[in-house]
C-alpha cells in the first residue's frame, strides 16, 4: 500500500495511506451547483476540490505544479465572471501533464470556444446526474 509522509500530529510509527481516489477539481461560480457537484462526486468515490472562480482555480493549479496531488480531471464552468474559462484551461496546460478539462455551460458557443481552447470534453447545462458521472468516468480514465 502506498504511504504518504506523516502530517503534523501523526504518529511516526504509523504511516498514512495515500488516497488513490481520482481527484477532480470543480471550477464553478454558482455556489449551490458547485457544492452539489462536489457532494455527488464524493458520494461516487471521487476526491473533489472546488474553486469558486478563475482566480481561485489558477491559484490551486499553481499549487498543483509542485504537488503529487494533481487532479485527474478539471470540470470548468464557462463563462466565468472576472476571467474567461480558457485562461484556466491554459493554466491546466502549464501543469506539464495532460489533465483533461471538461467545459460546462448552457451556451453552445462557450462550449465550442472551450474545445477550441483545449478542453477535452463538454457537459451541457442543465445536465442529468448520470451524464455527469459518465463524463467524469470517461475523462478520468483518459
């Protein structure tokens, strides 16, 4: 079983197991939808982390560059207030790995722009929960 370095307060004799659940970053400005997606993903066994806007997402993505806890998938709301979603897609590319980005929007033009900017997949809002899970499974396996 893989183990992680002990956190402050952990016993040095007992290593902590590494969580091998797929990590999904949810970038969504609607707080209710953001919370719902995180809860649904966690109920399905994913580790979900949320960013409330593009600036928050870029900050998390910068932290991931030096961390082994990179997300396996980014669910990205489009458009995002105060910063366009493609700038977040570009930050994902700078991770130096092929982290899939799934653009979410109720606007087909935004989804087309996201694909042109490098998104791997799209999720049209409003979406069915089963469709959300299918898209996440498909892209986490990529």
